[in-house]
């Protein structure tokens, strides 16, 4: 099955295309369709990863169900048979990869939580000894477990731009002290629950990010949740601080792009079949390890 890089739902109003998802307006709700597009270094690549969008959607659905007692979410249904009649003729593009969701007023903050030191947090630490203004002990390494998980929010960057780490005070200024406090509480509670599940599956949840919005019932969890695109999952048995960790994401893609010395400017290159297949296998493995189920293409 070839990768689905772009959806076309006829007269259904298209609101926008992100790096991975196409967003449509449907009868007062929204339709999120996860394509097989893959991005690296803030660019969408010319080649997709077959079934990636289905894997991301099915992982999100697993977590939405697991976390529903902690926080309500935006899901209405992911069963195409329950979608409006106007969408039924597009089932081949939607099955397994689309979610009909509630509209919400999204907060302009990426709610990031880190349990381990890596990525932009590691860069902050090496430059200042702190992450988002939170001081950390000296001597930590790439991949070190933090003394306690940290709430390290970021701006929501527009397409193609980098998210920027911000202070908690900046969150309070953006959304108000009460909302900021609740976003932090929810983020840490979800991370704690997700970490415990991941550890039961032999995985480390190094860091992740959530998006929240305000709906009729209050603050809800939205977008995707705890997928390899929004989270770093590491193999717990192979974890060893001091360098890059074996992960369940698009690392094969990043490594290839570094090998060919791509200048990280548009247009983004395509990927050879071997990189596509190895990356696809990693996404499938992430689903299997997290859910205990097999993913069927």
C-alpha cells in the first residue's frame, strides 16, 4: 500500500494541512486525518512512511482511552461508519487514520514534560545549567534521568518554525495563573500515568508534549497524545546515559539526512526504500510495545 501524502475529501471544507495531519470542518466538529507524511528538521519530506498515520492515530486512541479518567479529551468517534454520510465515500482515505473531534479553543502553549535530559533541554542545560529557568544539578549527561520530572512549556510555533522553550511565568502571562496551574497539574498527572504504563511495557517515556483546549466541559486533551511523533520512547533495557538512546521514532530518517549532508533547506529530499521500511517497522514496534497488540495494515 503506497503512503497517503495528501487527502482529498471533495467538498468537505479543508481548514489546513499540518506537517502530518489534514484538518477539515464537519458539521460543527473537526475531522483530523493523520497522513503518512513525515517531517524532519522542520521540513516535510518528499517521501512518506506507509501506514504511519494509522499507527499514530491508533496509539492516540489507546492513550485517550487509558487516560479518560484523568482528563476528558476531544474524541467524538474514530469509527468511519459513525462519521457523517458525506464522508462515507472517502472511507478508503479515512479508515484507521481519522478522528472526528470536538472543537475547542486551543491554548497557545505546548505543555512539555521531561523526565530525562535530552534534545532542546540538554542544549539549555549545557548552556545555562538549567532547563526553562529551572536549575539542575551539575554533571548530568545526555540521557540522564532528572531528579524529578519537569514541566518545561514551549511556544506553539507556526509551520516551519522551531518551538521555543519558555518559562512558567510566560505561561501564566499567556493564559492566566489559574489555567497555567491546571495545565501543569494535568500535564504532570498524565505523564505519571503514562510513565507507569510505559515502564510496565519495558519502555522509558523520556519526554512528551500535550496540547489542551477549552470546551464546554472545561479543559480537554486534544490533538495527538503520546505517539512517537510527540514523545521520546526509549528501550528501558538498553538505556545508558552518556549519548543517544535506542528510540522508537524517526531517528533512522534523521540519521540518513545527516549522512547525505542535507542543508536542511527546502525542498526536502526523498528517502530510500531501506530507510522507509526501517522507519515503518519502528512505528509498528512502538504500537506493539505500547499496546500489547499487533498493528494490521
